[in-house]
C-alpha cells in the first residue's frame, strides 16, 4: 500500500500549473450522455474520480478514448440500457449525475445510491424533488434509485436550501424537458456556470447560471463539440495555502482569479501577500512573518468554500491567537482534526464549530487522510511541519488532486509516494 512521505519545513518556491476542475469535470463527463454526437473534452484532470466516471460510461457501452494528456473523446451512442454499474457508482458522489443525464436521454435511470467522501449523511431528496417537478417518479430498491417518466415537461423547481448536486441534476433534466424549467434558489458555483457553458455550446438554452434563478428551454438535440474544462478553484486554493503555510513564494498558474476571491480575501486577512494577474496568482510570505488569527464561516459560492475549510484551518493552527471556524454545510467535516492533533495542533470541535488555538509550529507524525480535502490538509500540515509526516489512505487525495506529489516536488517540497508492505497481510502469510 502506498503512502505519502513528507519531510517538512522547506518553503515552497516556483510555479505550479492548476489542472481542470474535478467538480466541473465529473458533471460534464456525465453530460456527454445527453449529446447526440461524439464530443471531445480538454483539460480533463487525471484523477481517480474521473477514471471511475470513464469506467462507468465504458461499462454502459460508450466509446471513451484518451486522446493525449487531459484530452478525452466520448461517443455515448452505444449506451442502450440506463443502468449504472453498482460498485463503481457506490464509490463516488458524482454518480448521482447519471440520474439526470440518463433520465434526460432515456426517460429512465437506475443508479446505485451514490457514495463519495464520508462527510455525514448525504441525501438526494432535492435531486428527486427536481425530477418530480418535471414529471418523473422515483423509487428505491436494494440500494438502487430508479427514476422514470413518460415524458419530461418543463416545470418550477424550488430548492429548500442551496445544493450543488441537485442544481446540476435539475439542469440535466430541464435541458431535455419540453418547455420552460425555472430553477430557484440554485447553486452558483463556478462549475455550474461551466456546465451550462458546455451544454449551451452544444445547443442547449440555459440562462442565468451563476445566479440563483436558472431558466432552461428544453431542446430535442445536442450537437457534438470540443470543450475545455475550467481550472480547479479548490486545487488552486490548496496550493495557495500550501505556499502560505510553508512561508514560500509560489506563482499558481492557469487559474481564474475571480473564482479565488473568497480564498484570497481570507489569506490576506491572515497576513499572506496575494498578487492577482490575468490567469495566475502569486502567494508569498516573509520568513519572519506571523500569521494573524482569523474567523471563517463556510458558505455556498461566492462565500468561502467548505472544500477549502480543512486546508485553511491547518494554516490557522500556525497563527497567533484563537481562530473560530464554522462549517455547517456538511454534518461532519472536522474528522481531520484528530489527525492534526497528532502533529501538535490545539483544536477543539463543538458540533459544526472548531476552535483553533494557534501553536506556531507543527511536528511531523504518521497520519491518515480521512477524506479528500482532509487529505489535502495533511499534505499542507506535513510540508509546514518539522520532521517526517507519513500519510496513509492517500487514495482519498488522489480522487481529486492530479499528480500532487510531483507538483509539490517541482516547488522544492520533499514529498514522495512510497510503497509500504501491508503488515497485516504479512502476518497472515507468515
Ligand atoms: N443535501 C441534502 N439533500 C440533497 C442534496 C444535498 O440534504 O438532495 C445537503 C447535503 O447533505 C449537504 C448540503 O445539502 O449538507 C449541500 O450539499 P450539495 O448538494 O451542495 O453538495 P454535493 O453536490 O453533494 C458538491 C461537491 C462537494 C462540495 C459540495 C458543496 C461534487 C461532486 N461535490 O457536493 O465537493 O463540498 O458540492 O460545495 O461536486 C469535494 O470536492 O471535496 C467535495 C466534497
């Protein structure tokens, strides 16, 4: 089993190029099912969540070919049955997107209840509510969600709270419904805008993506196109925090600075210098700088993203004084705290609030990635800490970060992926 081994304490310096956005890519790859012709996606990140999406499409009968680095060809005309393979779908939250795309194309879908990071209970009631508003019914049997309709008709969808996944699924169904669909209280994340741009380039008629009211006029056909996925806001933010926590100087390239505004604002409050350019940001901290305590509350876009909370909290363990971090988007996004404590962090958690007493420095330790962003936080902690950190369960990190170890090494960080024999397996074989 491979682990990341990090020898910390070295400022990161140089340039890093950000990959395509995971959360845009998983939606756009699923959206190829709605397209009536082959299409090509560029800037597709090489991460395991995408490999799973591609496997799902292939197992359902689609032709999917890797055409070069980060470029993938899709022809989904070979899909005949709207049934998503059980084990593949169970490992990933974004498999819920196949509900909307298969329903749009076949008027029926069988999709195992989606998995993904364990952030607490992650229901799909709002997704099903949206489908219902457009004329589909649903039931669940043996862990498989089944949605169906005779025809999809445009309708009014009002979400009880802001949800990224259900907004995306409502868009999928609305694109192929007859007439006008209006989605109110829609999520506004950059990947929702990217998905709408992709679908509109194929001939869909979606207006208002990026605001809380999205209007969609259904169309009968979508044509094939070549489309490049936007850069990953969260990967960029992770490298920004990494540069800050190691008191380095890093140019983070291939980004949309507008998407990073909430992260940039918090970093500046903490005492980090962030310079914005057209498609890059430079993050630097002087060696003798003192980080300033700061309070953070996660919010849907354009607020501070929950997907950056563990990384920023890690930086706050190095600040002077007490910071309060509130994250109530998911039930359980503080599981990494127990791991950071092994490295000397002083954090107490009360429900959805973490109280971080700055300790000035962290020390290396064996830790675990408890989920994707928690894993990114461990990498940041390891790079900032004195001594060696060994991170277990790195498959979580590789779900969403392309070549994180080589990108860190290119910045001068001491991080390798190393094989460790499984001690339990050895004991069994004698
Ligand atoms: N929720 C419901 N019912 C629903 C849908 C959502 O109760 O039908 C709840 C969720 O349990 C959660 C809240 O609403 O408490 C918000 O969930 P949302 O639907 O917005 O999240 P998601 O679509 O499941 C996506 C990202 C997450 C990211 C969130 C919030 C993908 C594949 N996942 O999840 O990304 O944290 O939006 O921005 O796009 C990550 O990348 O590490 C990650 C977890």
